[in-house]
């Protein structure tokens, strides 16, 4: 639950173009009572969008009831109730307001039929909103989600972007969660350094806003100072290996990266000629490329390589490049990354 001084709409930050598009759709769909489907990755804030949709609609004075697919959150649930009765109970609980069904693809077939009948028959004065994954259409094709039920939602679809695609919103989102948790524990809200925000922005956020919220909570609990610094963020953010484009790596760095993997894979196995094998694996592609460049002319290839022709021919023979290659050993396969 949010602190009483904060509302759901306070957390629908839309500094980014991606979220401005979401806000536009929320305002558009808030004008009627038709079912709405909100899709996105987990942790993107799909329920938050549903709450804001409710707050901007004519039903804002009614209840907002959010239930999981089993309807176990529905008020008055009895353990022996069947799926249809639980679905009906949830719709009655949200009478006059909005019913949010989380992860619609996890609904039982019976619950889906009950919701569809309720929506078509207008038996309940309730606005139905559902959340789902981005590939919900595949669930429909697999008959996990009823096509008729999906058809009721599909015309009004809101896609919530992942946090990595709306980084312009991150500073404000983070600041608001820091404020929220500071109020919860009764402390003064700490300020946030620019470098701390830079650390947060550089992180890929696989858990989206849900993960950002968790990081904010942990920082409020762990850091008693009046200012959050980059070092504080570094201590709790998961370490993610940076991906460097291959063309940006120096040749020596590429070789070292390959050899590091090789040594890890052959650990515990008897290897006594590593230098010879590594040199051979570097020479082979080099000779291949130079010979291709010279059209197979060994004399020209030897000149480019700075070798005499006899030395080149000898090396080609040693490498098996003029005869059938021998079956590779474990260290050869390790170098290939198999």
C-alpha cells in the first residue's frame, strides 16, 4: 500500500515519449466502460496503470478490486467455492467500480467463461480490466485464453514499456519511491546524487520498475545518511557483465577472453602442449585468410607473412591444411567453445 500522502497517479511518471503514449491511451479509454487489456513485462507497473485508469474514469468513486487468476483475493472467498462462483463473487465485490484480473492467461477455462458471460450479459455494473504478457496472442492460439474473451479486450490495448525503454522516467520514479519508503519509516527523505542516478541509468533493469522499487526500499533501510551516493547504489545493484562490441575489443583482449574460457573448460584434464595448440589455432585462420587473399599462391602468401616458401609449406603440412585434419581433442573443442 502507498503512504496516505501519495496516490497511484503520483507514480505514473511520463517524462519519456513511451510513457506519454501510455498516458494518452489511459485518458482515451477512461472515457467509457469498455474492457481494457494492459500488457507488458512483469514489473512494468501494469496494475498501476489500471489503478490510474480507474481514478480517471467515471467510476473513480467506486471500488477498485484487484484479483489474481484464482480469485483468491476476492472478498468473502470460501475455500470450497468453484471457479465460476469465485469469478461472480469478484464481480459483485467490484460492483459500481473496476475489477482488475491479473495475468488473464492464468485464468481457468471456467472463470474465463463466467467473465465472458458477465461482460456480454451486463449482469454486473463493473468495468473489467485485465493484464497479460506481451505474447498473449500465442496463449490465444494455444487455446489457453478463450478467443471470444480475448476479442472483448483486444480493441482497447495498452502496452506498458519496460524500464530500459523509458529511462527518462527513472530519476523521478526513483525519487518518488525513496520518498515513499522514507515516509514509511519516519525519516527525512535523503537527496540523491547525480552519480547515483547515473549508476541506476546504466543498469539494464530486467525486473523493471518492480526492481527499482525494491532497490529504493533497500537503500532507505541501509543508508542512514542524508544523501545517497553512487557507492551506495553500487553495493546493492547486481553486477552485470558489460557487453562490448567485438569490433571495439583489441586483438589481445579477444585472445585473452577466449583463453580464459579455455582454461576454465579444461581444468582438471591433462594438457601438456597448450602453447603449441594455441599458436596452431591462431596460425590456421591466418594462413587460411592470406592464402584466400593470394588465390592459393603460396609464394605470394609467404611474402606477405614474412616466411620463406618452404617454411610456409612445412607449417601448412604440420597444421593438416594440405591433408585430412585429425580429430580434435578436448582442448581443441574447448577453444571452439563447444
